[in-house]
């Protein structure tokens, strides 16, 4: 059987690479900003790490709105850059990976301010990030390995035939966990804050 799947073109690869570089630069700038806050300015006392990570309720709501706008904007950019064909394969996974990481960092800051344990956010981050990485990795390998990539198709189909019925319930459960974690961050900070390890 002849394989007719069309992989990403050179321009699409350049676009994806540019998006990755922009995300990497933004992350580096954020780390530098955090480092400066921790060390403090000349003649000033260092800023407390826990205080720096704390997030008020107003900041929390504002950050959630920003994440929604980011998700829509990133999805639109990838849809335009990759095209509907390739976007359907790993576009949503790329958006999901970025939002999962950003939401986890937001919940970490908010839970710190509330005095809540920050571990529960990993119940969403780990399975969501893992699923997105598997989806992205599979299709990148499928399109870029040539004839060898086609060999990945049958095992995937066999696996989907066995456990495919579990995908929708698993997605629903993951969304419920995310909704609970977001709702948990709405509560006001407790009077006695107990900071736990991330």
C-alpha cells in the first residue's frame, strides 16, 4: 500500500522552530527575572523565594484569563503555520503542552500564597504533559523517518483497538482534575501558611 501522508514542508519546520525559539527566549527571560528578584538590588535585602512566588486572588484570575488568550492565540498561530492537515496531528498537543506547564506554574504560585500543598497540581501536569509529548513525538517520527516511520502505524492501530475506548474517559477525568485544581486556587489564603516542597 502506498503511503500518501504529507509531512511538514521546509517553511513549516522553520515556523515551528521559530515558535520554539521564542518560547525558549521567554522562559530564559523569566528565569533571569526570578533570579534578580531572589538576589535583590544593590543595597536591598534579598526577596524571599516564597513571597516572590505568592500570588493574590486578583493576580490568579488575571493569569487564568491570560492563559485562555494564550491558548487561543497559540492555536491560531500553529493552525496558520502548520496548516489544518498537520495541526490535526500534533497542533493541539503542542498547545496542550504549553498550557499544562503554564497552568502548573500558576497553581504553584497560587497554592504557595494559600498555604496549600503544591503536589496535587502534578496529578494534572504529569499525565497531560506525557500524553502531549507522546502525540507530538509519534507524528514527528512518523513524518520524518520516511519508510521507517510508516512501520509505526500498525502498532499504533493495534494499541488503539485495544485501549481506544479508554481515551475519552481518561480525557474527561483529566479535565475534571484540572477544573478542581483551578477551583481550589480560588479560596482565600489561610491565616497560617504552611509551605510544602513542590
